[in-house]
């Protein structure tokens, strides 16, 4: 049962934990507020000057009172810090079998890319009781992906991937907001997140799910692009932007490292530093190829800045993930 945020729907496992935390915080805060103000008023009346000759006694201090109050406040802060840290750590930790969805923020809408190639604007479908990982970026300025019902938000940053994790546990349609002032139409950068049953989600991915009328929102581009999955689109990018000239997909050494088994692995750079090949590393290597060169290869790749859109980068990464 939740006291404080009862007026807001809670629809994720993280939201429930947030609620418990907030409730305790609210109760203790309210008690302290009442106690402090109560003491204030009590002393105002009790020690009100009675005659013109009343004088305030001189009190130098009371170490026991000072120490106790500082100690209690410090303990209170420490408990809430540890509790909050514990929940937060859990919220951002990877889960087994996460369902990945790409999010691109731009002025002023949200682009949602699914691995099967579906592309939506301002609308997201997620299955219930399944850990979801959003891989997010921005085309222009900072935005922030915020779903109040999940009590969860994260900035989207141009030129970089950020992640947001949640597990929805209540079927329904929830608000999606941009929570970072991003320009004139910031307040219109809103959307919907639909939490549907796992069966309905599969149907929706296959294009067979019909949304109830009140649920439908924008329905823009709710079709796989040319019926290709994100990875298949990535394969086209791989060929059309001639990544294939220098990067093989079968493990053969050409000019650059082969894409086979590359994503998710750890590579050693010139200089001995080791980095894991994740979304951010791949993106950086596409845009800024001279920055982190894999040991044993010559620095010969040109930048693809401006030649690959954020959508195409996501497609290419989806393709690389399939090259095990
Ligand atoms: Cu995007 Cu505010």
C-alpha cells in the first residue's frame, strides 16, 4: 500500500520499491515537521515574556543535545542513502534475458526502434513481467526519457548511448514525457508506453495485435521498414556504406577487425588499454575512428560522422550483435 504517491499509477517493479522508500520518507518527514513546528509553538507560548523585567537567561550550549541531534540526523541520512543506493543499484544492473529497444530523442519527438524493424513515433509497446533495456541516444540536444508510472528516467545524450532499465508489471497505457528542457516544443514531446501481455506483445510484433481504440495514439510508422528486421537493415548499411571493404563477417582479417564475435568482446587497444565492445564503443569508433585503435591494426579508417544517421548506427549495431 502506498501513501504518498497513491494518485500516480505505479506499473513497474522499480516503482513499487520507490513507493516503499517514499512512504517511509514521507511518514518520518511528516512526523519531524509536526514535531518541529509543535515544539516551536509550544516554546513560543511557554517562554513568552510575562513582564517588562523578564530577561532571557544566558545558555552557553549543551553538548549532549547537540551531539545527539547531529548523530540522529547523520544516521537518518546514512540509512536513506544506503537504502536508496541499494535500490538504485538494483535498478541499473543488467538482467538476464533483457528485451532491447532503441530510443532516439530528437526535437521534438521520440523515435522507437524494435529489433524486428518496427519503428514508432512517440509510442512504445512493452511486454509485462519482462526486463526491458532501452538503448537511448539523441539527435540534437539533451532530452530525458521519463515514464512516471515506472518512477524511472534517464537523459538521452547526442553522440552517446545511455541505458534505462525497467520491468513493467501492470497492463495499461502510461505517459511518456521528455523531462529535460530541450527547446520550444519541449512540452509537446510526449508519448505513450503500452504495457501488454506477453501474448499480445508477440502478436503486436507480428503485426496482428489490434490496439483498443482508447489505447491508440499516433500509429505512425507502425510497420517494419520494408519488412526487414533491425539486423537485416544493419546488414544493408554494412554493405551500402562499404563497411565490408575493411571488416569481414567471417573472422577473416582484412584491414580492420572482423565483426564476427566482436560485439560484447573485449579488445586490447594500442597502448595496452582494454575496452569492451559495447554500443558506445562501436559508435565512437564509427564517428571518431582514430580515438581507440585495436592493437595490431593501422589507423586508417575515415570518420563516418554525418554519413550514418542515428537510426543506421542502431541498425548496424543490431547486425553486429547477430555475428556471433
Ligand atoms: Cu525533449 Cu524536452
